[in-house]
C-alpha cells in the first residue's frame, strides 16, 4: 500500500474516532436495535402471511376429512375479522419447512399429527407469529371442538428471530456505512473545498477514492465484528457457514454500495441534497429488503422487484451463509450481481464526478 | 524533474477567455509574469481574478486562448506543473478534528515530501505552539497560516495566493504579509489576488487591475499612478449628507470630475491647490460647513474608482 493511501486512511480513521455522534450511530445504534427488537418484536402489518403445512399420508387425510379441518383442499385462510389479510398455505416436507422458516419465507409451520392433533411450530418470543397462530387455531376450532392444539416452540439456535435479524443488521450496516460514510464524506469534502484543495496536489484521484472506500470497509468490518461478537455472547447466535465465504459476500456488498455512494455523491454539493438522496436510496431498502421482517408477505409482483434490490441480495446471501452454512456455490450469483452493480455505478460515478 | 528555465516567462496568459453560461468571467486576458515577480491581481468581487487563478492551477480550462507555466501547457505536464505550484485557496476548511501537524503530514504525503518538511513549515509559519491543536480550534489567521504552510510543503517555485487575508484582522493580516514577504527573498514567483490595495502595494512589484473580466491597467505601482494620476486627490468631508450633496453640486459646476460617497466628496485635480481655494471660498459663500479637508496623493483605490467607477472592495 503506498504512502498516500496509508496516510489518507490514517487521517480518516482519526476523524472518525474523534466524532462521538458518529461512533454512537455506527457502533452503538445497531446493538441497540438488535437488543430492542429481539425483546419487542413489533407487529408489522402485511397483506399476506405465509405458513407451511407438513405433507401427510393418505391415512391421516381421511381422518382430517372426517374432522373437517380446513387444510385439506384449501390454500388460503382468511383471517377472522380481517378479510383483507390472508394466510397462504404451502405443503412441504418438515425439512424444507424448517429451512423456509429460518430464511423468513414462511412464518409458522403447521403439522397435523393425526385426525385430532394439530401441532404448530414457531418462535413464541415472536409476537407477530403468535398472533398468526391464534388466528389459524381459531379457524381450526371453529367447527371442530375435539381437535387438540399443541405448540412446539422453535427456539433452538438458527430458528429464532434474533438469528434472522443479525445478518440483516450486518447488511444494513454495510449500506449505511458506505452511503453515509462515503457519500456524505465526499459531499462534505466538496462543500468545504477540501477536495478542491487536494486535486491541485499530485495525488491520484483513484488513490483518494480507494482510501475512502478502504476506510469505510475497515470501519464496516469493525462494526460487523462487534455486532457478531455481541450476538454470539448475549444471544448465542453463531455462524453456520465458512467465514471466508461470509467475508466474500460482505466485500461484494461493500463494493455494491461503494459504487452507489460514489454515483450518489458525484454531483451533490450541499448537505440537504445529500440527506435527501441518501434517504431516498436507503428508506425503500430499509423497509422492503427483509432486514427486520421477511419480505415474502408482500404481493408476488413486489417480491420479484424486492429480490433485485442490492440490500435484499446482500441480506439474503449473508443469511444463506450465516444461518444455513451456504458455500461459495450458493452465493456466487448474488455476489457476481453485487460486484457488477458496484463496478457499473463506480465507473459512472467517477465519470460524472465533480471534484469541486 | 525538468529544471526551471529563467529565460522563459514563469507564467504566460495569452488571449484567454472563459465564460460560465452566458456570463463572461474572463475576456481576452493577456499578461506575462517573470521569475521572481510578485504580482497582484487587483479587483473587486466578480472581476475574474479567481477564474484566472483556477485556470493557471489547471483545474478549469479556458474556452479559448492559452496558458503556459514555465513554458509548458497543462496537457501532458500535469505532474511536473503540480509539483512546482503552491496553492492557497480563497477559503478552505480542512478536517476539523485533525491537528495542525496531522494536516501538514497528510498534505506532505500527497506531495510526497519528507517528514522534516512538516517541521520546517511549522517553524516558517509560526504555528509551533499550535501544532497539536485541532484545526477546529484555530483562529482565522492561524487557519490561513496553515493554508499557506500547506502551499509551501512542496517547496513550490510559483505561489498562487487567492485572497489570503480576506476577513482577517489587521494584526493577522500583517503576520501573513510578513510570511509572504519573507518568501520573496527566497526567489519565488507569486500571484496574489486581493481587493486590498495596501496589500498589493506592500507585497507586489507589479499590479494587474481587473474589472468584469477585463484588465484595466497593469504595471508597477509608481508607473501606474504616474501614468494615470497627475496631480492629486482632494477629499472634503461635509457635516451632513445633505451638505455633502450641496457641496457636490457646487463643485460639479466648476469641476466636472468629482464623486460623492456618503458625507465625502472627492475629485482628481492636476492643480489641487488653486482648486481647493476656490472650493473653500464657494462653500463659505453658500454657508456649507466643511468638517475635514484633505489634499493627498492618488492611491490604487482612487485610480480604480476613476477607471471602473467602483471601489476595489465592493
């Protein structure tokens, strides 16, 4: 690493550590969010809930038919008193259902043990799923007094809400660290005429951009590291996959959002514009990309769009490695997508970039 | 690095034009600056001084015309030209939470100069006591000293100082002048933009007066004043503004070259003493009290008002 880049990184790190507000928002805030949300899983209204129903044998089928349990020939339950909200049912094996539950594609698993017992699998700490269970169970009991309901808590590691949340928070941290850290810094440097002062030195523009990006990468690694250690020791969350694959996905996310940040900051020359631009970019992804709540409750046409958002791609891929132990083969396409996305935005940004 | 060639002018600006949208910022400007010259670009805001400096710095390109530094154009010579230029901008805010020394170290890395240079610059600019202070905690004068210090890190042959003392108090301004004056003894070339005539008079050998993108006059201070200002300036201060206006009308009837500014009326005259006698007698006859009366040599500001019809500091 040449001296220019090293010195640029050193001064940016110093500037970072000397701003208490920045330290709070980048290091303290994600931990606060993780703690609060794990305790108070707030309800998020959604149009469609998704549940898995475990495939059963023909013998059980006839028993169910006798009992009038409404899962045999229907794929949808309307929530009592809330006709605009429905629960879509999908038949799958227990193994697939557990995987779908961990990745947030479904919110509850229903298993019909025999003609008279219905067993529900979900995390009881998750208030939203508990409501869902109550609605479904109410439908089940409406015309079947003899049915027994049982809850099998899914509280083993990997199945809890906190397990779902941590990779999402890491993805969110990367997005915020780059868009605010790189985008905002570049705009502020321009406003202060600091960029203008630097470009009359023999500094290479690429060195400058690299230093900004590497500084934020280092800070993102520190932020994510602290969050992972915190989640491990406090909640027992641990990574199932190869840390190197996780790091590769992490890096591709950083590249994607760095490119986006440089393009976003290429023209803006006041902080209010910067603020608006960053919020416009981050808010939809913050709400839709499944960081806090799974996005499979949205209508199908929206899911198709959401799946192409860089934060969704990043969060899903991190989750894939973190929760399911996904290897390089499982993430190569999303990683390629993120790297390409970052490279295109970076080149466009550099082409349009106004240095003063 | 190519050696400087003393026989070639340090800076040549030939027929340079620069416009922003439909506004002409610099209009067919020509001048030459030789080795060791200290030159002031003097003019009010919007005169085109900063645009010229930015074109010399190579960060904006002229629409037409040519700029050569040490005989070289910017295209293809960026690295060399950046290494011989020292730049201090009109206003730069450095990183607030870096100390003076850390800021200098950063720029030392950008210029690829030795660490010893940082200590030299701290000594040269008198920032020793402040070297561990955050930039945020420096006064305006100290910040400007830091900016000048940074411009000296690469031991530049040419200094481009864009309004280095604007907004500073008289003492801080004087300290900056002393630093710049000391640099002249080291044989550097400098272009200084300013709207303070006394700064130009104190520091520079040559003055280029600009207004609305055009050069009004250029030369050394004495030549300029001798060429354009024979005689002297009479300045009369009236008791009130209506009195000044009455005095202005009175003087205008006998000498059509007077100007008024609040309570002051002043005029250029090749024969100030007889004219002064005449004005005083007319004032007495018309019962217009006069508070103060001055007969003095012409300054750059007076000359600028005569040429451009406005003050330098507007």
